[in-house]
C-alpha cells in the first residue's frame, strides 16, 4: 500500500481523502489574521515533533524575532506561543503551516512517508491540527496543536 506522501503526489493535491476523512499535506489560512496563538496540546516523545510556519508577502514575529519562516519545536518552545503577523502592502500574501519532526543528526523532516494533518475546526473558532509524522503507519496523535487566529 502506498504511503500518504505518494497519494498526495499522485493526486497532485494538498488535500486527499483517507479512510473517508480529508487530510492535508499542509494547512493554509484562507485569510491572513493579525496574529495567531499556537498551543501544543500533545506530542509523542520521539522523534521530537514541531510546527513550521512560512509566510509569503509578510513576516511573523515570535518572541521579538521577525522572520518569514519559523519552526517551533515541542521540546523547546513554550506550550503557548503568540505570533504577530505583518503583511506587506502589495502582492499576494499566504500563511501556511505543517508538521515537522527531528530526524537523525537533528535534520528537520517533513512531507515524507505518512506525514499528514487532520484539521478540526471548533465552534469557538479554534482549529485543532492532528498531525501524523512520516514514520510508520499514519498516527494523527503524533502531534496535536491548536491554532487560534485573531482578526483585525
């Protein structure tokens, strides 16, 4: 049976159906918030799990550091992280995030094997991302994070 990364490639899509449920290769905000709060809910210990955020047409500020590409590791980041968003006045702006894990020699791994995200939008406006790392069978409890967007 092909792994999930093969299915994403075959279907040439960021969203595929797996066991009757849509799963994502990455999560993309439909609209750009002014800030987001990311909360680590749970993660398996090994390999170390994390979330990578990448922005085009703007920057993010985390703990007084501004960048368009941020990786937050579950073993070193606070449980709750506030991320300020700044957009540029022109051009298309995107904000995407996906799960990563620390491979051998501390190499950041993503989108391999059975890596995918199951997205659950709660009535409160919070989005919970259940992430499967690429190792072994799909397990959407490898990393669970909540994302809450604050709008202008």
